[in-house]
């Protein structure tokens, strides 16, 4: 599974304004950055209490990357 589609689906399910979710990738030499943008009022929902949701998303993306032998980094843009 492509992590971008999975991240977009999960984040869209978490936020109040799923139409404002934008996920894009930035390909680099050693890793691919997955960048998430959401409505300003939804940033807290994506980060979670003490960063728990963001940490879970990063773990998921990292596990998918390991199975594909790729390095992914997840960034939440506020």
C-alpha cells in the first residue's frame, strides 16, 4: 500500500474538515517526506495529546517503509 493514500485516509477520518486535508510527497535522495496540511482548527487533532496521534502515524509510515525498503518521514505543517 502507498503510505500517502493511507495517511490521507486516516487524517481525513480524524479531522472536522476532511476537504481541507492536503498530503503531498517530497522525494529526496535518502528519504521521502510526506507532508500533511490540515485546517488550522484541526492541527491539534492530527497531533493528538502529547503528540500521540502524530507518533502513531509516523510509526505506521515507518513500518510501511521498512516493508518496502524505503525511508519515509512524516511532517505536519501548521
